[in-house]
C-alpha cells in the first residue's frame, strides 16, 4: 500500500462537543489522497466512541487511544510521529476546514520552490454556532531571503496562531523542535520555520478557527494551568516560569539551535526583546501585573499581592 501524499494529525482530549463536525469537514475534502490520524489523549467523555464510529466509516482514519492524558505537547507531536505523508497538517478537534483547503494547499506546495517550508490559507474566527466573528486572522507571509526579516514578520503578526493549522513540508517540520511543552510553543515553531525558509500565504479563506469557553487558552488562565495543559507533569513543579518569560527564553534557545550564520543569529536575537516589549511592556498596567506575578512567584507572597505592590513601589524609587 502506497503512503498518502498528505497526513492530517488531530490530537484530541475530551472533544466530544465538536470532534464529529471537525472530522466530517476533513472527510468532505475534494482531495482524497490523505490519512487522518486521531490521537485520543485518554478522553473521559464520548470522544472515543465518536472517533471509533467515524473510523469504521472511512478507512482513511487511523484512530489511536492513549492510556492517559500525556498533555497537548506530547499529543501534537505524536500525530506527526505517526504520519507517513510528504505533507503534514495539524487539525484541531474544534475547528473546521473548507472542502477545498487540502487540495489548494497541496497545489501550492507542489509548485513552490524548495525554500518554501509551508503554506497556510486565510482563517476566520467563528463562535460555538459557527457564526463568523472576525476575518481574516493572522497574516505572516514575507517572501524575503533574509531570515531575521521573516522571523520579525512572523512574531509581529502572530495573534490567533491560525497559520500553525496550515500545511507543512514534512522534511522541514522534522528539522524543528515541533510543539514544545510550554505556553506559546506554536509561536516558537513558526519562528523556527521562518528561519528555515519562506512561509507562503494562500489568499483564500479556507480555515475556521472556533472560539469557545473550552478552548485551551480560555479555559486555562494561569501560568500553572497552561503549563499543565501542555504537560501535566509541569503543573506539579514547585516553580512555574510565567508564560511570556518562558516563551521569550524558548525563542532565544531556538535561535541558538538554528543553523543560521552567526550574523543572522544576532539579528534574530535582537528581535526577541522587542517582541517581549510588544507582548508585555507596552501597557503600563499590564507591566505592573507582570512584575507582581513574578515577585509573588519568587518570594512566596500571598494571593492578595499586598507585599508585591510594596516591592513594586520600592523598586520604582530605586535610581
């Protein structure tokens, strides 16, 4: 049996509310040379029965069930490890794809030069009833030979992170760290791909990103909860690095690991403090909250943060 041209990986955990609709949007594609790999992270709702039912109805579906929840990072990477296709796409259990999405992405990648690492369609944000809330979403394409310029474009324009649900050349994805076990791992992955080559945009709205109360970043509001979503073991650690600081540190490491010339590495490193400023320091009230969170974490201060407020006032007076 020949390997499929495209592998689509769907990691899921307790996704019974939307997984059927998401899978059906993939089975309805007008391109059929693909496999759909579903990795169930030990769901405790009806996800298993729904996925097994769907897999019996279409032999393109490969369903795997884990004995326990190993975290989103492990599950996202697991579907890629199981993939056999030349091209790869992640698909969330709660999102939807237009029937032309896979075909149009394949057409672009087959004609694209070697320097192109992936292609993504434009996305729209939808609510729980599939009504459009915002369109288009992130636009990160920059056809520039300089890696630091591509990285700058990617970091400055990533908000909803919907391009991560585009289509990758598997050969390039293998050169990255995939999805790390930390908040913002998709941003770091996209920056790595921008270092490796160009990311192209397909100027058609073919992807629907769903906003709902159970979405990972909405349901997990604290640094510890988000760390636990990526890797349950991380939530049990004595100290959890605040989200944005962890993201920035991982970006520094991603640049260091890259095969870029040293001059390009330096230019990419210089982008990171500016990126951090755009995330945190541009809003003074947000900066104070970040300072308070870090002081509370480092000094073991109570939930009300009274002592942290005092420390901030003191630090402001220090010349």
